[in-house]
C-alpha cells in the first residue's frame, strides 16, 4: 500500500472514536473505546495507543502505513504547543501536554485541536460546508460548541478560546445559570438540557394544555416531537429556542459573514422543525447583505465530523 493513512481521534468524556482515514477524507476503519478517566485520566492516551496497535494487527497492516495522528479534545487548546489548558471532564491537570504524551505513546507525529473545531473542519472538508473556506459550525448537544473557519483554517484566538459560541450571552437578565459560571449563555437555552429548561419554564408560566404536562421527565426530542404534532406549548418552546439561536447566529453572521453557518449535534436532528424558525429569526436580526449571502444549513456528517476533521489536521498540519 503506497497511500499513507491518517489516524484520527475524537476524544469524548464517555467514549473515544478512532478512525483510519485516507487522503481523500474517506473512512477506512472506525471504532470506539471507553474513555477511562480513572487515575486523573492517565490511561486515556495509553488506551488509545494500545487500541491503534491492536487494530493494525487485526488488519495485518504495518505502522509504517500511518502518516500521523490528529485528535480533537474537549476544552481550549494551545495548538502550537499541543497543550490542553483545561479538561476538567477528563480528570487531567491544567496545561496538560497532550501532544507530547500522544507522540510518545503512539510513536506517531501528532497534532491536536479542540473537538468542536475538528467537527467544523470535518463539515468543511467532507460535509455540509461543501468546501466553503469561510464557515461557522455550531454543535447543539449536551452543551453548545462551535468552530469558526476563516480562509480555510480554524480561528483559535489568543488563548485557544475562539468559537465558544455556547457562551455568547443571549439572555442578559434573569437567564439560566450556566456551568461556566455566567448566566444566560446560549448553551442554557439551545443545548438538549436548554430545550428542557425552556419547556419547563413555559409549563410553569402557562396553564396551556400540553402532552408534556404531568411528565416526570422529558427530553429535548420529546419537545420537538410534540411541536411537530401541533402541541402549542411545545411549539412556543421551540420558537423561543429559535429566537435565541437565530439571534446568536445573526450576530455571528454580522461579524464574520461566512459562506455558511452549519448547525450540528444531537439537537439538530430535529430537522426543519428547528431550522425553519431559526432561519426566520436569522433573517430578522442579520444585516441586509449578510442575510442574502450567508446560508444556514444542517450538518450531515453526524458522529463522523470529529474524526474527519482530526484527519484533516494530519493532512494539512503535519505535511
């Protein structure tokens, strides 16, 4: 085999996705392992290296076939030094030298970036971005992440925190408390938990009949499903979510005027019941030339975005 493979890792708090990817961004092999956070996360990189070696043996492929390894990790990253500033959900100490440890354990040249940045790169390269050089990707999941791409590369900022879209303030007064310590962050109203926050607030402030009323617990998916079926209170909840998200995306559009703003993550699986009202508010709040030139779209790569973006890092940063 003459073509080198790109090793790609999407590191999550519960599971870690690993893939061998070819130079065209096509996944050759993908698998998952448990993220072992015991002992302050000391086993995480060791387990990744061991799993890669095991997969190579299983496939009867030499390590010489690998061009390098790219990883998307949660938290702000110093890309040049390969340091994770903070990764509290993994148990690592601050300023964790991930790149060096990854290179020692795998024997491969390594490059790392933030996981949401990698998802944005994946969507740019092989997904909804369709090769766009100016792109914003917003991931709506357990939290809200994001990546900003300008002129075909990620914008990192002075401390690796560019693209923290989830912490744009959209409710300046009396907002929900965010895990970051602030109140009223986009994450508190547009994540999966945020959708439930909004629905609970609507239930408390209204006597309106709803299939959600009286439920011991419900999920964001249940809210979207109810809205799709004509439940008025659920529809009001989705409209309030769309207002906040549309406002934040319009402000991003006004500042950056990208080709596309791509919405991904588990919440985006709601599809048009989410996208259509978000587009309505984006059009309301966006500057005139922005609303006619920046397109909103749903991500298409789903769980593969992170590993494809990590492979892009190997292809473009280790060449």
